[in-house]
C-alpha cells in the first residue's frame, strides 16, 4: 500500500518518531493513523522493558526558569551513553520535564516514592469523604481507588498529564523518546524553587 508523505508527516508530528519508523508503522497498519500511533507507542514501551537492566549513568541536568523569574527548576535526566545525552531530542525532553515540574508542582517522581503513611491518610480522607456524601458501603473501595488515581496524577510527576499533550502522561512521553533513541531513560531527581518558599 502506498503511504503518502503527508500521512508520514502527520504521524511524525503526533509521535516524534523518526520518518522511516513512521512510514513502516503506517505500512504495517495499512495506513490506519490511530493504529500506527499505538504501534509506535508500544514499540517505545517495548524498548523500555528490554533495556530495564541497562545502566543509565550518562545524562544531563536540564533547567527551566519561568517567565518573570519567580519559579526555577533543575532536573537530572539519565541515559546510557553520552552520545544520546547530547542529542537535541534528549535535551529537549529534559527541558520539557523541567517545564512540567514548574507548572505541575509534583511532590514525587513516582508512586513508589510516596511514604506509606501518606497513602493511608489519603485513602482514609477519601473514604470519609465518600461516606459523608452518602455513597453506599459496597461502592466505597471503588470510589477510593478512583480518587487515589486522581491523587497520583496530581502529586507524581510520571503520572501527570503532559503539558504539551494532555492525552499522554509524562511517563508516556519518556517511553516515546526511549523508543526513538533506543536507550533507557531515567528521571533521577528534581528540585523546584519558588521565590519566597522555604524547603
């Protein structure tokens, strides 16, 4: 099946994948744009899984200063090789993540960093909230689970909706870039400063 250049361009803009990867994905999905998007995202996730045991000891410190100089962010983003660390794609990802942190104010990188007592307290607050709203006992666990997902999406950077594409999470964006660059990418740490705030 002949794939048009405009379709390849559209898929490239939507996924950030390379031109040949986009063409191949469209050929494999008989020109179905949505299936091609999903295929490329799955490949990114597959690369992430395959490279899970690799060491990510290279990388960059990305930064972002918000307009007006009131908020500043520094983020350490790691990869496997200095070659990838120097690419525009990788450095752009570091800056985008720093910008995300300035906007989204996450408290943790991932769910695994949240102290257990914080999770228990949040679950209890949501349970009481549902009880006070008169929700049936049988539905409480499901309601609490749903509200906890919203909590994670608010406080965990990797679970947040990405500012440039709210249909994807920050983890999805990292997976997409991993698929494109073929290396493990790890977000190690970040710090966010706001003028007048302590700690």
